[in-house]
C-alpha cells in the first residue's frame, strides 16, 4: 500500500518558508533535520508544534535517505526539506531521488521498524507525495494544523498549498499508542542532545 499521489498544488498567500539540505551519507541526517526544524519553529513562535514536527520530520527524512540510497544516490547524494507556514497549516516536504511512491509497510505488533509512514499519517491532517517538478525523484509531504501567520509578514506566493486528498490512517494500528510515540520522541531527543548545533546545511 502506497501513500496517495497529490495533484498540482495551488499558491498560498502570507507564507513563510525555509529550505534545508542534508547528505544521505551520514546517519545523522534525521537528527540534523529535527534540529533545523526546531530552530525554525522557535523563530516562528510555533513551539507548541515542536514535538509533533520532530516525529514527522524524523520519519520523512529517514524514508527519504533510504529511498535515495536504494536508488544509487546519484553524483550528489542529498535529501532536501522544505517547511512552509501558511493558511493555518504547517507543511513539511521532503525530496529524495527515488521516483517510486512511498510505501506503507505492513505493521506487526512487536516489530522494531516499518512504522514511519503510518506515524506520519496518524499525526498529520494530510499526507501524500508528488513527482518532483525537476523530473528527478519525488516529494513526500504532510501537513498539520497551525495558527495562520500574520498578514503583515512578507508573502511568498510561489510556494504551493497542498490539497488534503488523502486516506486517513487505520485507528487500529499500533502507532496510535501514545506511550510508544512518547518513547520514540524521547529517544530522538536523546540523540539530538549529542549533536552540535551548527552541523545542518541550510
């Protein structure tokens, strides 16, 4: 089962956005992405979304790293992350070189892996993917509710707003156990605490 494909996005006004790149040759890419996202949300005053965003970014980046590595990586093995805030939503987009649709793996009660995209669907209001506009790879994205940014801020109309055309996650899946999610988050935060704050490429 794959994440659904999304249609061409529509522009959104009063938007803030930030783009980051990470090499796929390091196992620290998810932690660096979480760190960059946390700093950005603090700048934007969206600290209430830090925990949820950390989980979503970690899963999206981890899947992107694996997808890029499985495709050979190309001459420059990187993944890219764009975080956008507009129209009452925080949109997380992650690009990788592999054009194959993101796959929702079968869940097992005592499994140690494979929950990534199920966690993304469970915690977001929408999740899907679309082919990269450059013709190389794909962009997997999700969005969560956020207060709308002030209209007085500079807008960037070129970044699109996603259509929420996705299937919701099955409520019976094991990722809905909040105790599991809290343990995952605690583990991610423990990893982040050991990283220098200047390692992320922006």
